[in-house]
C-alpha cells in the first residue's frame, strides 16, 4: 500500500477509495522468522542434550544444570547471530544505496535507461514508460527508492532490526529450551524425568510445528509432524550414543 506522501497527489475519488479500503496482509514476517529460529533450536538442542545426559545415568540435578548452561549459552549465541545477520543486511543496504546515489549523479542517462528496462519487463510500452522515467528524473529521492527496490530488490531495513532480532531470537530460544528442562526441575529420578521430558517436548514441538505451518503458509499438520519427528530423531540419537559410550 502506498505511503501517505504518495497519496497526496491522487485525485479525490482515488484517495477516497484508498481511505475506505483495508488490506489484510501478514506483515510480521521477520518477527515470526526470528521466533521460529529461536523456538525451533530452543526446543531441539536442549532436548537432545538432556536426553543424551539421561542416557549416561546422570542425576536430574546434573542434567538440569547442564541444560540451563546450554540454554544460556545457546540464547547468547543465537541472539548474537541474529544481531550480526541483521546488521550485515543493514550495512549491505547502506553500501548499495551510496553506490546507487553516485550512479544517478555520474551516469543519469544509463540509470534512466535501466528504469525504462525495468518497466518494459512488466509489459509497459515505450510511450507509456517515458513519462514515468521523466517524472522520476525530476524527483531524485523517488528515483533512488525505485532503483533500490526494483533494480536491486532491496527494502530499507528498520534501523532497530538488529537489536530486535537478537532479543527475539534469544528470548524465543530460552522459552523453547525451558520446555525439555522443566520435568528435571520437579522429578528427582532421571529415568522418570526423561520420559516426561520426551512427552512434554514432543507435544510442544507438534504445537510449535502446527503454528509454524499456519503462519508460513504450509500445511499445519504436516509441519507439526515434521517438526516433532526432527526433535524425536535428534533426542533419540543423542540418547542412543550416550548409552553406547556409557556401556
């Protein structure tokens, strides 16, 4: 949907149509992606760790201590990774923005030809895109925005994105990681705790997988089964290896 600054030039009839039209699009894709990354790893990695330690016949307190340490380290690591990834995207955008600004000043005819080429790819005829090209040349900022979006396929990142991404991933990781650890907080016998941990975590993985499928447009039930299966395989492998080396 166009920004307010662009709507001001519309005629009253079109402006009225936009004012009475609300589009229901899902626009929190980046936040959902960060939550999925954090919760997915938070559920799976500590789950595999606790299952593996349980296979060594360690006490619940040892499993819990190791699990909490892993969740803390994992949250920091994942959060830092999210921060650096978002920061790299912002830095890349800034570099390309500067380069595009310089090209518009240094070789305006070439850049104008690129605008024409982009519009032609959408089936716009020469007599139709020429006025658009000329209009953009009179508005350097709009021209620059057009080139960034349609030539390079880059959207201006939120300057707070890096910090928000780091916090979201880290918190999601902690919340996910506490699920497989919870039974060890209340059950002293590790043999019983690991059973409850498996049941609780698999249920959580299925719920998470269903929600992930719903928000990403995939089949929710299939996503739920796939997510639970991955977690089960990881924990079973860790438990089996621990038992084998502890034999």
